[in-house]
């Protein structure tokens, strides 16, 4: 059961990475000061409000699961790999 929960958490975090990051970039570049400096970005993904909210809640729960159980996954935790060298 624990491995299944960990696997689902990793999948949720990876889906959030693929779907939510472009939407967040579009929102960020919608700010006038950011758009003037870096230009605008149009997300290739358009999510309905209920899906964005669901991804946010699932991402928070998955991140909490990963943090509270001290588990690692080499893809999700890629930014911390350099500390092991």
C-alpha cells in the first residue's frame, strides 16, 4: 500500500509539472512588468477551473506525502541530486 501511495504521489507531481507549469508561466507573463521585460508566453494547455483546482489540491497532498514520509524519487527530486555528490 505504501509503495502504491508513493507511486501515485510521484505521478501526481509529474502531471502537475507538465500541466501546471505552462499555465503558471502564462499567468506570470501576463503581468505588465514581466511582459515588458521578457515578453508574453501563451500556454499550449488550457485547463478548466475545476481541473486546475484539482491539480493544485492533489499536488499539495502529494508533496505533503513525499515530505512527511521522507521518500525520494530520482526524477521528482532531480534538483537535490547534486547534494549527494
